[in-house]
């Protein structure tokens, strides 16, 4: 080791050491005060207690709660675990640090929702006390501006050190892996170790993102399996509108995990399941690099490039927007992708060995995917088309017929029980879809989501290139997804430079699935989170194409590594709402004596059906009258309100906060001669209020 390298090594060590020390000092904040401008409720005073994770001049990551006096007889004294629903606004933060006995005042240039300043809790560490500044207090002139500047510089210094540390760790791990003997991948226990590693990594990634609390989970992903397992289809009255009739089969797994595990373990388990998807991707990569003559030759001629291609293919395949965004969530597309990608693998095995059992297994798995979620029809069609195009002479062979039958069998195996139930109740096995075909009397005005379909031919044709830049063309989240543009450009180059790529049957199967699947996806859905499997195919084919194009180039490894790093750096994961692990989102934080019993519980204008189980099985739950749903159940809502009114049984309304409860429900409350009475505040995430409804004139109840 030269003296120059020793010197560089020492500088890196010194930087890392200083970064650790400075980061430790930065989080040692002793107290924080906030000047509140307003609260959108009557909760105007109290003490805030929380723990701080880290500090900089832009944000403080916290978990906190109010301890409020019981000034309002209709407002129960409680702890508020999360503040986002109150739209609190602050003018300034007053911070006492270890650096100075005088407080550091941070005046906000723009008034911002408190939730954007004080993030939800994760990995709580240093205790911090907080007090509310009296609104009448005059703004304190900013002190210690020099300290503020120093803190910014120190923070930047520390961040760079930590990033450098992470980079060096990844570089070390990468170099160690590519120098391994490729024969190690063929050892009997290698697959088990790789599967275990992928499962653990997926689980840990999910754990770092927090507890899933996405909109659909609050709406129907938690309620539907609860209703199915407890036979509440006709007991409740469309508490989530037409979503009440979506198949709950796929959600049963996540429901049982969330219900029976603590938040940390459930987050890890839900994320770990994605390791099965990653392992299927790995198996496809290994099969391609073993079967393809040109790629297999790398193992002898350039073993480091061979190993690098495998790891880079895997990384590019599993780090796309759709997969990273949904690991550990109940959005379900990552779960559907598991049987989809395994069906690709077994179709490739069939092409490689001509063993019929692999073909049948592929058909069964893609049918299972369709049974789990009907949006998988895109992948079913692309798989069938790829089989036909690659095997045109076998289309009328008995194996092809059995292949089709196994797809149907897989679909019925998973979804058959729900189809039967829908037919028994509504005379339509695909309810709420296709109502006019089966039973017009129970038809629902249910249209597919066309929000993200291309608005013109320009967006439709050039969407892969639009996705190179941050946009909302295909998702509510900001999407940056370079894989499609990369593969498209590489395919164009391959047509002119390396046509032998298209001679490999296995590669043609993957390519047809990608092209057909992408076209169908864009025409039918164009929703980014549905593309987990397509992203995986892009990652696999992208590195294969790079190897074909630069096979004879002495710098092939550097080129492939550089392009892969660029793609990984450009890629961006979204966030459909994660919260901390302070408590389960189903914990209401109120005694059982305060819960309704044998009552009618009406949900307001927000996704709240997940509350049905913790509130109790004796109640009837429904969404508010007039919301989208079936005509059949709109009549049931009217009957339920009338019956509960005449019998004197309790009726409750749950909404986000008092102001929105009144604004969103005033019309139907007036129609049914109802007014809001005493209210109860839940100590859950997010906080909701449940108010008793009082009949003002029972004779006028419709």
C-alpha cells in the first residue's frame, strides 16, 4: 500500500469519526418550543411530549402527543398521538441545544402544516421536552444566527461522511461478490442461503419504511377480509362502497399478519414476502446465464463480469418504482407479482427442457395471479401470446390445451369461492363488474380508473421517455422510472448490432412478455404500481442486452456497472403513507365501555372501514347515504336509519374532525332530521371523532 493510499484511507477514517461525533451532538437537543398560529379544532392549549430522532434547520423527526384539559364536555380528555388532522401551523421553533444556553430561534419563511415540519416517529432515541408558546407572545428576535449557520455546515459535513461510509460499504460488498467463484452458485445450499438473504433484506427494507397505513388499507384492504371471515357481506351495508365487493382473498394474508402481530413484526413479515419475488427473479437470471451460449461463456472467459451481471440484473429488477414503493404494504401488486414472475420462470424451464409439467405449472401460477387480482389479466394475456409466438406449431397440441385449462384452474382455485358467493347474492359472479350482462337489477355504476391513461398519442408513444423525468403521469406519487427507456434504446441498438440476441427462445419469451405486457398495461391501466413484473423484466433484459452489445469490449464491466449505477440513482421510490411503530393503527386508545354496542355506525367522507373490527362485531357499519354504491344497498341504508330511529337504538357518525364532519354530512343529516350530539375522540392514527346522532323529529325520518 502506497503512502498516498494510506493518506487517503486515513482521511476517510477521520471524516467518518468526526461525522459520528458531530451527528451524536446534533441530536442532543435539550428542549424545543413552538409558537402555534392556530388549531382547526377547539384544542388551543396543552403540553407536547415527544422524542427526537435527528435535527436540522428544516425538520425535526418526532413522535408527540397532547395532554389536554377537559374544557369541552363533549370532548374527552385524551392523548393525541399524531397531529396531521389538525392542520396546526407554526410561526417559529425555539430550540435549546448543547452549544448555547440561549435558545436558537428558527423563523419559518412560509407557514407550513405541522406534519410537514414534525415528521412521524421512527426509531425513537433522545428524550426531548416541548412546550407550547403562548399565542399572545411577541415573536422573539432570532438569536445566534452564527450558530444556525454553523449547524448547517456541520450537518452537511456529517451527511457527506455518512454517505461516503455507505458508499464504501457497498463498494466493498460488490467487489467481494464478483470475485467469488461462480461455482459457489451451484452448491446445494446456495439457493437456500440466497432465498434467506433476499427475504431478510426485503423485511428489513420494509421495517425501515415504517408501518403501512395507505388509503386502500384504511378503506377496504383490512375491512374486506374481516367481513369475509366473519360473514358480514349482508350484515353491514357497503361501508366502503363498491369496494366492499372486491375479492378479499388476497387481503386475508396481510389482515391476519396485521391483526395478530405487533406493528414491527407485521411490517417485517409483509416486507419479507417480497423476498419470494426477488428469488424468482434470481432464478430466471441464473437460468438465462446458464442456458445462453454467449452469456454462459462469460463464466470461463470473464468470471467477474459473469458475477457482476447476475448481481446487477437482480438489483435493477427489484429496485424499480413499483416494487420498492410497495414492499411491506398492502397495495398487493407486489404480492401478485410473485406468482406472475414464477410463471415466467416455469415457462422458461419448459422452453429449455420441453417438460410438460413446467408448462402446466406456469399456467397454474398465472391463473393464481389472476385469481388474486383481476388486474393480472395483462400478464395472463402476455404469457399466452408469448407461448403462441415462440411455439406456433404447438398451438393445437394437447399440451397447449392443458396449459389453458391450468390457467382457468388456477384462477378458480383462488377466486372460485368468491365468484360463487357473488353469484348467490347478486346473480353476477363478477359483481360489481359486468352488471348489465348478468343482473341489471343489481348493477352498480362502476367504471374503471382512467385517471392515468395517456391523454394523447404523444404521451402514449413516448411514455418511456417521459418517465425519465419526475412526473405524475402514471401515479399519484412522483415517478422516475428509466428502465423502459433504457431497454427500448438497447433493443434499437441490438436490431442493428447483435441480431443473435433474438435467436434465443428464452430471451424471446421474456421480450414478448415485456412488450405485450407493457402495451396492454398502457392501454388498459397505465397505473405505475401495476408494473412490478414489467420492471423485473426490464432489469433482466437490460443487463443481457448490455452484455450482447459490449461482449467483445474490454471495458464491458465498467460500461455495464456505470449504466446500472445511473439507473439506480435516477430511480425513485414513492410512499403511499407509512407511520411509526408507536402503536397499531387499529388501537383506538379508549376503554371498551366507551365503544358502541348494537349500534348503527356510519362512516363519513374518509376511508375508515378498518375501524369496524376494533369497534366491535355487534354494530352495523355503512358508508354515509348518497355515497357511490349500489341502488340495492342505498335502499338498505334508508331502511336501517328508519329502523334504528324507531327502535331508539344508537346511531353514530365517524369522520376526520368536527369541521369536516359538519361540512361533508350536512345535507343527508338534514334529510334524515339528525343532528350531531356528544362526541368521542379516538387516540388512533389518524385521529377521528365519533359523534352520537340525535333525531330532532322522528316523525320526519324518511
